[in-house]
C-alpha cells in the first residue's frame, strides 16, 4: 500500500475542498468562502496593463525571479504595508501565492511534530490544516466578541505544559466568527506575550474590505502598537481585493 508521510495521513478529507466545490457551483451565491465576485475582476484594465508593457517587461514577468519575490514587486508591497503602519524593509518580505501559503511556510519553519501551537476557537480551517500537517498539537483559546479570551491565554502561558511555538490569530473580520479584535484585547495580548519568545502570526486578509469608516482604527496591526516588544509574522493577501490600480502597481513596480 502507498505510504504517505505522517502529517499528511493525519489530515481528514479537506473541509476546504468540500467547501470550495460547493462555493464555485454556478447556481450558488456562497458566503462561506472569502471569494470576490467574478464580475468585480477588472479584466479590461488588466488587459490594458498587459498590452502597455514592453516586450522585455513581459519576458521578465514570465521568467523565474529571486525566490523571495521580484524586487519591484517587493518595493510596491513595502509601500502598501507602510501605509498600514508596518515599516518593513525588503529583506523582511516574501511574496507568496497568498496568505495560506505564507502560513504553511511559517508552520514548516516553526513546527516540529508534537509542538504546541495556540489557535483561536473557532479558527480559519485552512490554517488549522496547515498546522496539523506538520503534526502540531493545537491548543484552543476561546474567541469572544472582541477577540481571544486573554484569561485563557494567561492560564496557558502560566501552566507547566510545553511552551507554545506561536499564536495564530486573525483579528480583522474573523473567518468564521466575523468579529474585529478590540484594541484592548490586543494590548492585553502584547502585555502577556512580551518577553515570552512566542511570536504571533497575524493573518490579516480582510482589513481592506470594510463597510464603516469607524471600524478602520480598530484594525491597527498589532506590530504597530508595540514595534519593539513582540515578534509578529504578518500574512496578507490580494486574493480578496484585486483591483486594477493595485495590480498595475504591483505588476510593473510603478504607479501607472
Ligand atoms: C482568515 C483567512 N486567512 C487566509 C485565507 C486564505 O487567503 P489566500 O487566498 O490569500 O491564501 C482565508 C480565506 O481564503 C481566510 O479567511
């Protein structure tokens, strides 16, 4: 019989696969996957941008490049992140196909079989599957209306159990809970995690998709609240917000 790796055989049939096969069915308007409407993709603008490129630029776009990403793309990305208050130099950035690939890479970098990883309950199933595939021992922290239960976090940190490798959380328009973390909860997390050598993985794929201006200040990224005190791996995505202007900027490295 074919023998798969431990981590993979521990995986259940993918919930995401089941969910996406329903969500992409043409007669269903699905709210379960975080997918943009097809009609919102700026096809004409993308065609125009592609046509406006020189032959050389097109060749560069198709060719292999540096493994952490095309320098011009990284430069655009750092400008985008700086607008969010995240001052990241090129050497701290990496292009991935999306947030989930970044989460996978981080899991690979941090998790040895049996390691403790702190997650919210409920949590984004894609991230949970990634952590399980590296045989992490997931320890759940309940989610309240304003973020994780910080009393539960304190209890875990003070317990004699194994030291967690990191805490994964999705603070903005949480999937699936829909909540936004309050500033107060994030401050308490910073206080509890300072000097603990337990990095945070902050998965922020939805903060650009807001309806109400008053929600914007709440979505301040945690690293900007305490730049020196805590270690944060920030993962983001353009899969939800692709629009012509941004695409042009990323593709060509300028703001055409
Ligand atoms: C919280 C969260 N993180 C990550 C992702 C995946 O993002 P990407 O498509 O960029 O990999 C999703 C949904 O698709 C999500 O809801």
